[in-house]
């Protein structure tokens, strides 16, 4: 796209890992898609390989540079270093406004033509992103211009990350009960756990997990709740009566809890496809739950001054207008509701609305797919800038 067929387009994606594995989920997915679907020569710069390894187990945490899934992974261990114009990619993406090494920026200014430079922002359903998507920010000193690129839920944003073959893969999996059974069995579930209503639970530590578990314990139908190791560990420990390590499980009334190993990203998709309901968080798992086509509840990453509550409401307004039980439970799950929570009642209402949520999930997917996918939208926009 950028060079006459002699070499593939080179792209550098800079990612700082916050909170153990924050943001790497999105960057790893984007990097792989750019390489696989567009033949881009991607270098992913990551500061914390140990956290990265949780979602990409084959990673060598001691290697300064390695190739994984066709992507060059470089350990970004310093802001120092001298770079030449030849080191600079055709497209440079700083994820979530990270500061990239000053030497790299100086080298960018030496390039002819200069690279296309993006700040890829976080996902929000708020309206203001439409006014900021693709805005420019000239460098104060160098002849460089940065563009803001916003994922989003409307045609005036960059859309959502989604691979070209995702829907086909998901549909094949979801229409094959034996594949689901085999997958869940591999994760350690028994036949009766697989037969019950299955829920995956991925959230931040402040979620009211104990209250939800208590509601499920007394629910009319059995629930199997699958929790990745390291999530809600304190609450799990008291329900399990021991360490919340992968493989541990316990049943209390109608609720069976099972701790799962943290699985690679592609298996996490299969987990979402397998479950009747998914509790997800942050950005990447939140988007994957939408592509799973199943009911979900989002735990949004907390921000100062409760800014995240505004973002949550903006999303619920777009997504859950006709699904009041989803909106209600989501607000309580995120501590954003005005009234005290009655968890058994919230769960009963949510559960009754799940068939409608499932139907809505399909319609929503069609709406989101019509926006084009984020990686493709980004490359198309980049091509207009050279
Ligand atoms: O890691 P997160 O908490 O990410 C967040 C968001 O990006 C947020 O905006 C940011 O500010 C914050 O980090 C610091 O949640 P998220 O985005 O869902 O990423 C988790 C990734 O982990 C996702 O790619 C799915 C993956 N995953 C696995 O691969 N295997 C697993 O077993 C599980 C539970 C998750």
C-alpha cells in the first residue's frame, strides 16, 4: 500500500502494559490481524513481556526480539536509544497516547516521506469521539503530524476490531455441541457442569462478586461459573475454602464455581462462545463478548471522578435501550446505580430477559460489521495521508 510492491508496509505499534495485562490484549490482537490479513510487517513494542505471556504463552520473556504469529515482538525496555530513518516504520502507532522514545520521533522527522503517525485511542460510546476521530496534532518542533484514531460504535469512528473470519469460526463452533463439550472438558469441566447454565466471569477486583454468587446459590436453575485464575481471588478463596488455583471447584446450592487457567487469546474467544453469559471487562474482552453473540455484562475500567460511569451509561444507552434488566444489572455491577442492589431480583429479571439479549446481540453485530473493521479502516485512512 505504501511502497511499490518491493517490500511490505512496515508498521510499529507501541504498547505499555498497565495493570498486568491491560492494553496488550488489544495491541496483540491488532498486530496479528494487520500481519495476517493485510500482509503488514508489524513490530510490536511491549514494555512488560511477563504480563504479555499470560495471553501468549509461547512468548520468550527474556528475548529482546522474537517473532510470534508473524509479528516481530520487541522488548521496549528503555526510552533511550538512537534510531536512524531506516529504523522507522511507514506507519507508527502509539497506543493510548503512550510516549514513544524521543530518538525514534527524531528519526521519524528524518524520513522522506514521513511516516503516518497515529495515536490509537481507547473505546468509548460517548458522542464527542465523533468530533475528535481523525483530528490532527502537529508536532511543536518537528515536521510531523499525528492523527487521533478512535475505535467506536458509529460510522464517524474507526469501528471495532474484528477479524475477517471471526464470524465463520464462531458460527462453526457454536453450531457444534461436541466441539463445545470437548473444549470445556479440556478446561476441566465435568458433564454436569457443562450441562448447567454456564457463565464466564472476568472483572476487576471491586465488582460485587460475593453478592452475585449468593444470588446464584439460591437460584432456581444450576449455574456453572468459570473464573480465570487471578480474578476475584479473595471472594473465590472463601467460597472454595482454599486457594483459588486453576482446577479448584466447589458447589454451594445451585452454584458451582470453577477456577480456570488463564488461556491464550484464541481460547478465550472459545470460552465466550461456549458460555450462556459472559462477564467481561476493560476493552478487548468487552468487544469479544459482543462478537460472541451471547448476553454479557461489562465491568468498565475505573477512572478518576467516576468518569467511567459516564462511559458506561453512554454504552448502555446505545446498546441496552430495549433491555432494561441488562442496564439495571450493569449499573449495579459497576457501582453506578442510585438505589441499593437487590441481587436476587436483579438476577431474576436479567435471566428472564436473556433470550431477548441473545436476539439483540445478533442485530447489534450486523450494525457493527457495517462500520467496517478497525484495522481495515485504519489502513484505509493511513493510505490517504501519504
Ligand atoms: O486487561 P484489561 O483489564 O484491559 C484494560 C482495558 O484495555 C482498559 O481500557 C485499560 O485502560 C486497562 O486495561 C488498563 O481487560 P481487556 O481489555 O479485556 O483485556 C484482557 C485480555 O486478556 C483480552 O485480550 C482477553 C485476554 N484474556 C485471555 O487471553 N485469556 C484469558 O483467560 C482471559 C481471562 C483474558
